[in-house]
C-alpha cells in the first residue's frame, strides 16, 4: 500500500475509454478543468510503449508553439508528425480549419489528441470545423475511487494501471444493473471527521499535496488565473474582477437553489450580467447546474436548478474552510458533503455511461431527492445524501414518492455515514458514503 499520491502518475479510470476512442476516431478532444490532470495523462500516453501509435506532444502554453500556430496555421499543421497531441488547443483557434483539411487528407484513427480547458460552447469554431470527425472525452479531478485504487494497489508496472473493468464494480453500475448485494457480515467504519478531510482535500492533483493555507492560496490564484487568462481570451467579458467575487458567492451557495437576482443585488450588477458570468464559469468547469427532474405524473415539481461547485475542496478553499472548521459548521458540512457526493456520482456516471443525465428533484410539498440519475428510456436511480450515522423510514420519503410516480424507477438509495448496507423495502437501500469508492 502506498502512503501518498506523491508526484507519481496516478492511473485514471477514464483512460481505457480514451484509448478505445483513439482507436477509431480521427480526432479526440480531451476537455476538463485546468490542472485536472489532462497534460499528465497525455504525457503518459506519449511515453507509453503499450500503444501502437507514437505521439509527439505540443503545448500551446508554450509561447513559441502558440505564435507559430497563430502566424502560420498552414505551416504549423503541415509540419506535425503522423500522431500529435495538441495541448490547450482553445488558445489557437487559427488552426481549426487546417486541422479539418489535414484530417480529411489523412483520415486515420487517433490522428490528433487535442486538449482544452473549456467546454465546446466556448470553442464553437472547433466544433464546427471538426463536426463528424471529433469525439469528446471529459476528464475531471481525481475521484475518490481513483485515489483509493492507487493508494491500495501494489502494481506499478502497468501503464493502464486500472483494469478495463474497474468501473463495473461502481455503485452506479450496480444500481442500474440490479447487482447490489446486502451482506450483514460486511461492516464499514464510519468516516466521521475523515469525510471532512476528504472534502477539503478535493480532487485536484497538485493542491491535494499542500498544507491547508497553501492549498487555499493555490485555489485563490487559480481563480485569478482563470479570470485574467481564460475569461479574457475566450469570451467578450471584460469585468474580470467579477469572477473571484462570483466564485466565492457561488461556493457559499453550493448545493442550493441559486437565486441569480439575489446575487446580482449583492454584486450591484444586472441579472443578465451575472447570468452571463455564471455561464462562463460553467463553461470553464468551475460551476455546475443540476437541472430539476420531473415527469408527467409529478405535477408539483419545482423547476429551479441547483448549483454545485465542480469540486468541494475548491469551494472550501474559497471560503477558508479547513477540516476542523468544516466539521464544526454542521450546516456548511451538509452542503459540502452533498456537493462532494454529487461530483463523485458525476464521475462514476461518466465512466459507466456518459449519456446518463444527472438532476435533482424537489416539489412544493417539500419532498426532495438530492440526485436523480436517468438512463433515457431505461429507468432512474434516485439518491438522497445524509451526513448522519442513522437512517430511518423518514429519510426515504422523497425516494418513495419517486418510486410511486415513476414507471421507470430502478432503485433508491440513502447514502449516509454509517457502518452497514441495509434494505428498506423493494429496491430501496441505505448504503455507507464510502460505497462511492469501496465495493458494497
């Protein structure tokens, strides 16, 4: 068992999906937040002896590469090797059309592996230029399952590092495939304060290794970098001073229905302006809206979306919360735990089936469910999140309502900080939060 993540390469569960996509798609765009591990993953691919194609790596963070590509896009693309990794491609939209020409001339699987730190909505020219030629893969900060597998693995020889089937055992696949096994002999220790520690550490590789004050400073600098660089270069927004203030307000409101009007009043800005900046932070992988879920049989559903930070550790850092202060503030601890679990479920879901949708449910009768995962035409899994160590029938009230009024209900789960997995009726379960990274 390893003692720490250190500075070594940590195998990513997404890798097997990425390699499969490279085996047939001429262009693959790997997107995700800055500093989430995209470059590290690409360099591992570049140096691997396990792959049939040999990639060369070019970063557009390098001023020389960026200037060459901007000044002479035809010449830059023409001199690229047979297989190339182009890192931070959103910085050089000038080459998008030429990449299309090159792919159409030499259409081979895995020709280009591109990375970008913004969603395609901020790279619309790239999407238009490579329509029908490019596949999208998203990489997010470490999941707890990746951290656990790395720290408990003794195999350091394999490039893949993580089994092709590692995601099969995840709680999401078990629920959708009706493979939850309840054993009275398997007892998990309570996380208690360890949960607060996991939350504040977050999933971003670099700050996980830092002391609390240094980690908070890292995230604060990260927001300023996003504002001064990505917001300025990728959008028409010029009030970059809004970004750090809005990010801090959003961190305080994570796991809540987000009232744009109230935020606009706080910032002394128009509602439309705040909405524009929230959209920018979504597209730069800082914030995430969880849309409301409903069906035709649930007439009283509330349609407002719920806001979540993309990383709970990031949100804690912006609020200067360390493990002790988060554990002491039970209301904030509940918020951050919900965001922590939502993001873990988002990662597990993307590995299992990237076409699944994640929502929340709330109605005017005060029934609510924190997460509803829907497989189009095949059913829903509903999940309630609780920080306590005790579960009772009342905790299943929202889940029971969805089971009653949804024809496609597959399973409902209360994730709680307890020791046992238990059944609470047909297709209803209470599972420890640690089931997100440990097999049930």
